[in-house]
């Protein structure tokens, strides 16, 4: 279950409160040990955890997580590429971001990476791409697709 509307929140407010005060955030008392997870929860916090709202019902709210973790178009284009391109254009004194500006920026970026990696720019970029494939769970989906393809071929 998830909370997407105010009505959802009203019906699940106790679950949200429990999640926030028990799982997500905790006020603990420092007992001079290295491992903070072993610190005792503050008595005031324990009292706050017991608060219940409205009828006090618990319906079970789970946190939904997008396992793909793929950046949205807004993050990738608007916040990422467009942000970098407008910064580049301003730095270079350009008035527009067009194909020529993109090519100039790309060439300068390539030269910069070549200098920084001492000519190992391809290895650097391949490493970055592969790390992001793992981050976005693209490696696993590719493996699953390959296994599915192999299974289909062996069944024929």
C-alpha cells in the first residue's frame, strides 16, 4: 500500500508515524560506544513512538522503491545535459545552445578527459558506463534477457 492522496494519508497516518519514528528516524542516547545502532533510544522518543492518531488503526504501509533507479528525463536532460550546456554556453560567451555548441562542448570534454586520464579516456568512459549499468540494474536485466534467449533456443 502507498500514500498518494490526502485521504490515503488520513487512513494510514498511524503507519506513516510508526515508520517515521521507528524505522526512519530515532533519537538515541550516546553511551560512548562506536556502534550507534546499539545506543539506547531516548525515553522521550519512546513516548513519541507510542502516539496514535484518529482511531489508532494500523493498515500496513510499505515503502515502494523503483528498483531500476533510472534517472528521469527531467534529471537526465533538464538538470543534467541542458544545465551543463547552458553553463558551457555562458562560459564561452555563446548566445544559443545549438548543434555547433554541442559539438564544441563535446570536443572540449573529450580533450579534457584525455588529459585527465592520460589517454585512457575510453577505459574511463567504459568503466563509468558499466558502473551506471549496475546502478540502474541494467546488467541484471541484460543477463536475464540473455538467459531467456538461451532457454528459448534450447527448447526449440
